């Protein structure tokens, strides 16, 4: 990185209030959802406080990244654009273009590439900025960035200290239609690589990668095993406590605050298993440093 560079953090987004839920769900699905879906989603957001903390966390991550890059000697302005929430990728692109920026580095806030996250973010940014700035460069996938892996290991290691010795770990990530993987998405392979790296750093002997948060409007097979399936198998083997670590997400939001903390906890209680959940990295200094490393690595 030389001179002044603009960094575009591209993320998923979430509804910050209940009135934003219908538009958010329709944006995610790309179609009008079945009638039963919106009330179910609204109930989830009501349960976790009335909205998603994800957009706010993303904005704070951007501010921390800008500070980190400045401390490393880079004159960089960090913008946030979200695929399904405000500020949208299009609105952020308009702002960047109005500033007369020459060079933009785009970093996906999804460490694991798939067509509905990084691929979609990059396509949206390319369309929104095309011909409006001199250079748009996309950061490579960063699921094995050393500081990202070590930060995940640090957080999980601390949670394991709270759980009974020998508690197995279930690494959790958002499920996707199996079709996407069969068509070449590296998502599942990258998740397995990161989970293996974290497990190796901590010397874990018992762990499993599982999936969660299948869309309520799903019409085809999605990735398995589910987190509930993994808990059931451990329980059948005599395990009485598990640690769920949602490494598929870098920030806590409805998939962790509801799916993990409410649904998965209830399932664990129903099968007689003590449930521990590792927080996401959120604003962890190691995550911010890893993102700065990614930006610097673009050149």
C-alpha cells in the first residue's frame, strides 16, 4: 500500500429495527417470502432485543481498522457497504466516487467464500464502482490469516477454561444449499481448513464441524450435519457438555444470539448436555489486526 488508499469493507448487514425486517428478508431471499416467514423472523429479533447488532458492530470494526491502518503508517479511509442493509453497497460506492478516489481495496467481511457472501459482495461493488474510480482491487480470501486463526483459538481457549475438562467442540457455520458446494463453492473446504487450524493450535482431540440456520424458506437439501445432530451424537457417546463455537461468523447477530443461545441451548438441555457458547470475535484486536494484514497484503 502506497499513498492514500480507500478500503471498502463489504458485509451482509441486518435489520437494526423490527420495521426493517420485511425488506431485509426479501432482500436476502431475492423474492417475496412465504407468509409464515416474516412473523417467525420478527419474533427472533424481538427475542434478541428488537434488532440486529451486526450493522453497528460492522461500523465499529471499520473505525477500528482505520485506526489500526493509521498506526501502521497508512493514510487510509475505511468505508462500509452492506448487501442487505444500510449503508448499502451502492450508497457507499456513490460516496466513494464523490470523493474523487483513485484506488479502492475491497475486503469481504466473510472469511469463507461462497456465492451469497464474498462472490455477491464483489459483484455488487464491481457494478457500483465500475468506471467511477481508477482501480478496484479485491482482497484474497483470508480464512487462514494467521492472526484470524490465533484470535479464534484465543477466544475458544478461554471458553474451554469455563467448560468441564474434555468437553468436545462443535465448530458452527451457516448452512448453505448443497448445490452450491457441488457447483464449486470453496465454503465448506475453507471452513474445514480454519476449524482444523484452530483445533491444531489448541490441541483439540474431539471436535466436529456442523451447520446451522437453514433458511425457513429452504426448498432443497442444505449442508449437514446440523449443530443439533452433532450434539445428539456426542450425547449418545456419553458426553455431558459441549462447547459451540460459531466460527462461521465474525460478529454476533441473530444466528448466534438466537440460533445458538436460544435454540441450541434448549436442545442441549433437552438431551441432558451442558451448553457453552464461544462469542464471536466482534471487535477483538486480533480480528482488526488480521483485517489490516489483509489490506496490506493486497499491495
